[in-house]
């Protein structure tokens, strides 16, 4: 009989995208933190931006949970990250039941809530409705009887009388509050979603959001609901540090900041020391055995990246010497020979791969993917497979590269379904991977760094 563990927790879900669940989550995190509680945040689904805002209001790093992309790692990630926390708050993704497709529940906030036996707070947009939202809430509750919607928060409430009508419409769910129309509550957005919190930290806005939540939402009741969540069966938690075998430099600054925190932990588990550096401001890469470039907004900093010639040269020499380099999305753009930004300016990049990339006003790809590895590389072997996702507004042009690492099975890669520029030591793709989906990818990257170390 497995042991059991107590993890107070609640999911903040939305009827659809855009109802304000991110803002509500920020306010609840801040309100609980102000009470002196250790609060562990999580984000459902493949999202890099919401967790950055979570990090700004609590003193614990937010983690992503995705029951389609890495189903076998969800419970371990949740239980490990929530160790020592007084309460865990999970922000949902899209609409509550939106997942991989219209039939499967995997990848949805609803499925995650069932996997983690987690009570749900549903956020509903009341801007053009009253009693009808009672029917909406009931539909969400009864669509899957295995989910537990414990309460509702209404957003965009016109006043006291409006809220009274909304609360009276609910059947079998608590009304936990109603938020007024407040322009200053919303978080700033751009083409890939919210503006990264570290880029434009706005503690005053977070504090205003907290104050509005404190005034209009029953925070003590939310905490009570979270503490009433059932115990979970404990899962084995492997030791995450087993001695350092190599050093991996991670590009982390305003241009490159799309990373899953668990990826760093899994790399450490397999023997890597993570060494952050900035391609924007530093002259050269640190003394490392491998390089990891995540996604981000290199197009907004293209001129500064291009002007840092010593860093471009340092990265290029590293790759040419045969040492491992892995890049995703924004990192792929940096490894190409040229990047054309949103203003149409064509700027030189590292040139490790002979291709040019340009930004577009139209979204080029947004999808879950299942990557089949078709060529050995520093991250994986031919025949392996892994789930991930793509989300980009750029496209590759004037491509001289002929070798690819992945077949994505759908038109979401560099060239149709083909993705992953690959050479002897470098791999750059549009696919974002979470190593919890298959830890062999992290282990092979570490092994590649150890085998090719020049230190």
C-alpha cells in the first residue's frame, strides 16, 4: 500500500481563454503570500509566460503540468515542487475542458484536476450575462461528474445587484466573489502572450491586483477548499543531484527566457551543472561543456544580439569545435545566419546553420507535436520519439540545410513536417521539449557534453 501525502491545492480554471484567470491567479497567489504562507504555483499546459508572473509574486518557482505532453511526470513534478508548501495554486489553460482535441481529455485543465484529485475554482465572464451563467456553471460541473468544481468567481461584474443575481443562479457551487471592471488589473500582452514579468516588473500592478482580490473574493474560503483536497498516493521522488559530470551554459536574459524549470532539474539529476549567461550583455560564453538556448523574444533584441559580435563569434567557435549545442525556437533563430525582425531589418546572427529566418505578423504554428527522431543528434537517437509543442511567428527562408532530426507528423516544423537543423554537434528546432516526457533526451545531452568536453 503506497504512502499518502497531504498537499493543500486548488485549480483556478476558466470557461475559456481571456476570462481573466491569469489575473485572478496572480491576485490569489499574492493574497495568500501576504498571509505569510508558503505558496507553490503551477501552470497547466505549455506556457512559459504565466509562470514568470507567478515567480514575481511568490518566493517559489512555478512549474508546468501537462497530462498530454508528459503524463508520466506530472505527479512527480507536482509532489516534488509542492514539498514544504502550505498551499499549491494551479492556473489552468484555455477553457476548462480544452485539451489535445475535441474528443480526448488529455492536456486539459479538467483532466489535470482529476489526475491530482484537485478541487476547482471556475472563473466566468459576467460582462454580458446574469442568470444564464448559472446554467453555464452547471454545464461545466455536469459535463464530467468526476471533476469537482467547488466554487465560482465572476469577472467583469457591473455592481452589487448584478453579483446578487449571479450568485443566486448557482446550484451546488459557492459564489466566491465578483470582480469589477478594472482596466489596471489586466497584465500587458504581446504577440506570444503576456509580456515576460522580468522584462517589465510591475510590483505596483501586482499589489493593485492583490488588493482587488482581497476586497472582492473570499480568499479564506479558497484556502479552506484547498485544505480540503484529499490526500494523494505518494510517488517515488528520485535524488535530483548525483554529482556533477559536466557544465551546461544556459542562455538566460530578456531575449532567451522560455524554459521549463523541470528541464534544469532533470539535467542536474543526470549530472549537469547549470551555468546561466547572457548573449545580450556578456562578451563570450562561460567555461562550459554544452550550450542550451531556449525560446523567447530574440526578434525584439535582434540589433543588440547582432551587435554583440564577440558573443556571436564565441558561440560559433564553440559549435565549430564539435561541442554540443541545443536550441529551441528563439534559439533556432539565433543559430541561423540572419534574422529579419518585425520592422524588416535583416541582422546577422551566428551562422551556425545556413538559413535565414524572418518574423511574420501571422502565427505560423501553434500545436502539440509528436516528434519522431529520424537522425542521431546530441539529444536523441534515430527511432526515439517525444511529445512537445510549437508556437512561433517566424519562418525559415533561403534554407541551405538538408539534414533534419525530426519528423513532426504535421506541417509545424521548419519545412513542412521536417524539423530540427542538425549537425555533428548542434541541434536547433522549433519544437519545445519537456524532458519529463522522456528523460533519455536529457541523459543523452549530458553524455554528449561529457564525451566532447574540451576542458
